[in-house]
């Protein structure tokens, strides 16, 4: 067992979350046991249960932390054309999904009906939609149609990523391009995407721009 050392509550909780995250990423959900988490962290089971009463609670905290960190790493750049922002954001998410396959599958398959886990997922999708609307210009689309389409698309992306993780029936590049194509295909009938896709029409508009 790892040598125990005294930590304050915030540090201890962070340590337990990191240990849990490593195990949930390495193994299917059903093969992760609280006893192993405690042993890896160098704490007693009683102390672990003081912070997280059961495995579901630990996983939910791990998944919330992962969602927060992923959102931090996927800030969009409004100066880039929409298609570049989409591909960059998708690449960051696919990188995370691939590196944490078991965690993602647990949240979307094993615990698909758990209300706490689903709240984490819904909050993440809502924040991603807000960023897309604010950073890409898609918010200029008609009424509530574009926000609704974006939320539906984000759900589609998550489902397709889970399918890819489960079966590996298509390549990572195909996954990303299908996701981009699905959004553009859904929005093109209701708004003009040419300026957003290329950004070319915006550049000559500023007479003060440097040569």
C-alpha cells in the first residue's frame, strides 16, 4: 500500500478524484472497486467512503471534473472560420474520448439512466451550445431553430463518438468529418453559411485594416 500522508480535505478529495479517474479510464466501470481506489490512494476504505459514499458518487465527481477540464481546453476562437472552430473543438473532444474510453462508455452506456450523470452531460452540452452560438456567428440564425439544431447535433455527436469507441468501425477522420458535415447539412437550408465557413467576406470590410 502507498505510504499515507496527511492532506487537507480539498487536497485529499482531489487526490481521490485523480486516483478514481485513472482507474475508471483504465477499466470498465464494473471492474473498478472502491477497495482498489483506496489502496491506490493510500487511504483507508473508511476515509474514502467519508468523501464518496459509493462508487456511483465517486464516478459522478470524476465525470464532473472531466467535463469541467474538457470545457476549459475547448474554448473556441471567434477569429477563425466556423469549419476550423468545429474541427478544432471536435478534435479536442475526440482526443478526450479516445484517452478515456472506459469512462465515456460508463457514462453513456452503463450509467445512461443515472440522473446525476445525465445532468453533467446536459450541462456540458448546454455550455457547448452557448459557446457555438457566441463564437461562430451561428446565433444570427433564425429564431430558435439554430439553437435547437445545435443541441440536437451535439447529442448526435456524442452518440456517434460512443458508437465509434464501441465498435471502431470507421476512422477518427471519418468520425470528425461526419460530425462537421451533419451540422452544416442541417443548417445550410435555413441560413447562409458561406461567410461563416470562409470568413472571406469579413476581411475587406474594414478600411483601417493593416496592408
